[in-house]
C-alpha cells in the first residue's frame, strides 16, 4: 500500500496493490495529501491509477481551487492514449 497523509492524520489517500502486482509498479507520485497516482505495467499496457480525496464543503474556495489545479496537472501529465483510472472521494452533494 502506498499512502499520502496530511498533517494531524487528516486527509490522505492510499492505493492498495495486490501482492502479485507490486513488481509491476514503476512510478508512485504523491502530488499532495489529497492526490496520488501510480503507474503500473501489465504486459504491453501501462495503467495509470489516480486516487483523490476532494476538499469538503466546509473548506475555503482557495483550497478547492488548489485541489482542482493539482488534479488537472496530474491528469494532463498522463498521455491521452494511456489507460487512466480515476477514483476517490469527490465529496459530491445532491440537493440542498
């Protein structure tokens, strides 16, 4: 497991990889305590897995903007022809 934690054990994201696949992980990047990614080679394919924990409603607009900019930077850093799996807690809300 790779884990990126924030201060005071808050926030943080993790990516758990099956034991048999650990040797196929060629890159781990912790962009922040809310965004991390791994690059995994499986045969002829390269898989990019990005895990996020978005700021919740109570945080400032500035923090949300920084998160969005960092996520865009990570996503645009992955070539369009490569496989991408984006997962996480986006703290979405439905209704009032």
